[in-house]
């Protein structure tokens, strides 16, 4: 593809993405490229990188469009503004890309040319921008996140505007971290040990991991280091009975199974049976055989669960949430319509906590986690739960993960991870112990 054709494709995909804004961006782009296999890998990387860049700068680009009299409903205008502010091209180069040739965007009209002249030499952020616009923080989350992050608000929201770091988890059932590290190095990938998880490796952002021996043989799995730490908080050990209540595709389930060395029992549950099924291949690849899949949309499984009172050593709830901690890798979550409202999510979280409390045995643990920065979904939920469940008490995270005791990842007795401080997604977790009767 010529670069002009890549630009025209970016415009087309952006227009379609805005028309189907209820679809997650990663799914939308994945479907588009699968349905257009003639687009080569380098072209896909160029187009996807630009689309994600535009989404990471969505609020600021919209502000500039309004300032220049451009139309927010026109994908061309978004792309012109992004190219001008990004700084990779000069005005003449951008004008040449909009040349009107076959597969290229039409020539710039007078309004677009005037806007281009205004935008060249500017940066994405402008002193006149309101703080929430400059920091890409949507109105619905602004007050809560600012109150939660305090003095770190600007640094954390700025970090949220950058692409996420690539982390992998080492499957220690098959290889040690040093062995996996050596294997990746043999395939040309330099890594660093994770700072928080003893089984994490941090990789350069642009690597072809799928082509490595370590990935093909299930020695490593892509997983944010913060997500690994959440699972480690369960304190899983061989022989335990563990319920992973919102298991999804099984990332944390794999961590638990690795900690249990294949001994004991993990029950993975989720409302989405298809997501649970997708985890099967991952378990087989990792050599895991002690995981039971029980979809919550099956009445038989719900009846089974109601009979499990006081049965589990640990229940992990990775609760459905706003996803505000994942905005680096899912920038569209800030703006996408159609998702449950914050009030609806908070009601769901409270209902789940109350339901699963019955399945924790006396002396067992309930680990509540979110990938959210909002206190309403985190500390507030824990406080409300404890008010109505006096048989539970908070256990300091440092007790189960002493390496974090002196780390900024602690917020009181709970876990609080973030992009700026830890290079991970934003996570909250609290470990609650059920007191003996």
C-alpha cells in the first residue's frame, strides 16, 4: 500500500468505528483486518497505530476540530488534525497525501487547507484546554479519579495517554523465569524481570512473540503484571479449593493453577460461556488439568453453586467495572457509548460480593479486584460490604505479598497499581478473610 492509501483506509475505518461505537475498538479493528486479508502486516500496523493514536488523543483532537471549524462527524477532518498535530509530516507532505489519486483521499478543500495551516506547529495539548480535555478524562469519571489520585492525577492521566507496556507471565509448571528469559533472548527478544510479580517479564512494545519457541510451547503467556499480582493475592497453594467467579478467558485462572502445581481444584465461572470456552485452549497449552468450567448462564450450574456454601478456601472476584485502569490499551473505553453506566456497574459489583460471600469457608479469603481507578468501584464497595458483612475483615495485602509492604502499590491495606508508578494497568484489590463463627 502507498502511504496515501493507508491514510484513506484510516479515514474509512474511523468513520465506520464511529458509526458502530458500541463495539470495542480492538474487536472492530480485528474484524476489519480479518475481512480484508489483502492488507499486509506492515499496512495493518500502520493503520492500527494511527487509529489507536487518534483514540488516545480523542478529546484533544475534538477540541482542535471545534477551534478550527472542522466537523466532528467527518473522518477526514479527524485524520487531517491528527497528522498535523502528530508532527511526523509537514503541511506540504500532508497535502500530497490527500492527492485525489486512486485509493488516496480526495484533495483538501479550502476549509481543510486553512485548518492544516493553523494546526501545523501546534501540539496536541493547548494552554486554553480545560484540564479534563487536556488529560483525556471523560466528564463521568473526572471528579472521582481526580479525588482518588490526588497529587498524582496529572502524572497518572498523562501516563494513560501512552501505549501499554507488554508483559508476559512465565508458566513455571514448564520453565523457570530465567529459562523463559533465555529462550526469548535466543529468539532475539530482550526482557526485564517484572518488578512486582516473581513470574513476570517485561518486553519491548513491538515484538513478534507468537513466533518464539517460548510462546508456541506455552512457557509464557501475555498478561499484564498487575493482573498477575491480583491472582497472587489469592495465596493459592496445592490442594486448595478455589472459585474464580468472573473468570472470563482464564488469565488469572492460569496463575492460580500454576501456583497450585496442578493439585487441588479450581472452579472457573462466568456469565459468558463463550469466554470460558476460549480458556480451554490456554489450559491445554499450559498443561493445566485441574480447572472446571461452569457457565453461570446455565441454570444447572447456578443450582450447583447454591449448594457450595462454606466450601472454598478462596473466592476471586475480578468484578465487571468501568475499565478506567485499562485506558492505555483500551482508549475507546473512555468514550464508547452503550456500556453499563457507572451506577449499574456498582450495583452489579455489590450484588456479586454479597452472593459469593456465602461460598467462602470460615478462615478462607475473598479477593475483590477491579481494573478501575474510581473509588466508587473500589474502596467504597469494600466499605459497604463490610458494613453488611461483619463476619469479614480486611487482611493487609502485605501479609500475603510482603514484597509490596514498602511499595507505593499499597493504599492502606489494599493494593493500588497504576501506569505511572508501576508501568502496569490501573488495578485495585482487597483481600477479606471470613471469620470463624
